[in-house]
């Protein structure tokens, strides 16, 4: 790092972290500040947060309410019942995510948690995971973000939210006992069998989105074989929700990426172990981390450096983060990444010292208006991580409107010039400083600070 200490402090606070009200929080050793945060993410803040088991109880109760709602005598539609049933838990989970990000003293760890929650997306856009997304993040992501990638991969893959989101609960081996039983029952009742065989969604997304990447060297036969390995992994109505049911499992050995795996529950652990250590996974994870923290198109040198550390360490994520923090490419002064709506709003809450107060209402601090419905990414690929995906004219105008409203609300009590100085220091360019200095009044000055390129980017 050849930059002066104040500039490095600003880069650490805004590029690696989530924004700070004062660069004094970082101190003179920006790299040390970041390295000290490597470890499991903070325990999520908030009251009445459900464990996975409690969330599953809610899901099973909803299923019963849906059944009752089909009875016209109840006077309710199934959709109305579902909406009311989950509204409170969804709002509580969302507020917890935002308050934790806005108040944590380990923002680098929190940014990594948000990165991995997006990497292993489960989304409310699919009704089958209503009530489970918050518990998934708290139990399958937060504890594992700085350990072995294999452990994170296993926790995310086998969590009930992922099994439901990517339809593994509907997958059965074509030659399994469950399919044979369903076929016999259908013949007896003279109806079509409801259970017919494999669902490949989870297998495909693990290979394409979670480990090897789309060009990682797998083929369609690998997807099918891996889907067979995953059969039997289901969501239970009791205990912690995940169980292996041999009756649904495809019998016999399976071959994935040229390696033969035995029948049974242990095969999934073995496949995930091999995927976690695969060179394509090392490069895929390295590329995503470099793209998230440094640039939309990171240099091959940086990707190679991170991938090599991943391979040398056996997929230890903490070691990869250390390599990232120590890489000179990560400390270039010019900010290259555009903040997502969530990052923008959270950083505003942190820089302006608003903390959890900004998220007391149920509008997620305005993030939905800015174009990002949290916990509801549009696909298993999660939210995009390239600037161009957040830079449409309408999206930019919404940021202007949001910044103007915040300026009008807070600009008479917040000195934007002082905030700019203590929160950004040398990171704020002369052009932005002049605009803020020449503002007509406090509200305009704050709006200009929020829309400054140095605030919008990281």
C-alpha cells in the first residue's frame, strides 16, 4: 500500500467496509483494521428472530392454514392467510439484517456476510422459502464466512431453505422406493403418478453458481448424476428440518466429474468436498471476490493471486481475504464499484450516524424504492454485482430523489461539509468538495454529498 494513511483509512472504510461516520474508527493501520475483522460474522441484531426449527414450525402452520383457507366457510383466501402469516417474520428478518449492517463495528466481516448470502441466494420471490430466509442467513452463512469454503457450502446446501428453494424436496431417484410406491398407488387409483423422478435444479445451481462456474468443466451428465446424489436430502417436519430419507434416494453408485461415488448420504459430503477443492472453484470464487471488492473486470493478476491462495490453503476463506487485503490492486484510490441500493442506504445510515433509527419504519430505509427488494433476489444468481446493472437512467433518478428527500429531512441538523471531511477525508475529490461548499443551504449540501461519485461508489 503506497497511499498515505488517511487515504488508506478512507478506502478501508468505504470499499472494504460499509462506511464510517469518522475515519478515526479505522485509525492509522487500515490493513490491520481489516485483518482484525476476519472471522465469523456478528450475531444478527434484533428481537424475536426465529431459529430454523421455529421458522419451519411457522411454515408447517402456514400449510395447515392454507388447507383451512380452501374451505369457503372460513371466509379467507389462501393468499390472504399466507400474507398475514409471514408479514411479521419477514419484516423482523429484514430489519435485523439492516440494523446489524448499520451498527456493526466489524463492517468488513458484515460485507463478507452480505456477499456470501448473495452468492448462496435463497429468495422470497419463491413462496416455498417464506419465513426461512432470515434463519438461513443467520445459521448457514454467518458462522461460516471465514472458515473452510467446504463447510459453508455444506451448510448452505443442506439448509431447509435451500432444499425448498431449489426444489430438492420434490426430487426422487427414478429407481427409488418412493417412486415405485407412488407408481403402484397411481395404478391402483387409476391416476397419474405425482412423484416421477429427478429434479436437477439444486445440482445445476451448485455447479454453475456456487462452485465451478458456468465454464467450470462440468457437463449435463454430471448435473444428472449429481442430482441423483442429492436425492433423499429432504426437509423434515420435526427437529432442525434436514434429514436424509433413503426411500427417496437413487440406489447405486454415481459418477460426477469422472469420479465414482457410493450410494447413500455420505456421497453428498464427498462430492461437496471435491467441488470445494476443485481448481475451477478456486478461480470462480477468486473472480467473484475480486469483482465485488475491486472492479467489475478485475485484473488477471489479482484473480490469479487469490485463486492461488485458495488452492494453497485448501479453500480456507480467511486466508483468501488476507490475500485480498494485502493485494496492491485493492488499494487503488479511484473507486470503481457502484454501491447497490442496500449498500447506498446502509452507508448513508452509518456515515450520518443514524444507526438503527433509520430502519424503524417498515420501508427498509427506502431500499425497495431504489430498486432492490432485499431477501427477494430475482433468481438463484442473486443480485448483480456489476455497476452497469444499477446505472439505468431511472435508477439514477431514484437515487437523486432519495438523496433530496434525505437532505430535506436531515440537512438542517447535519453539517454536510463536516461529514464529508471526517467520513471521507482525502477520498473526496476537489470537484465534489466545491459543489458541497457552494450549496445554497444545508439540505442541498447533504443531497450533493449523498450523490457525489465518492459516496455512490466504493
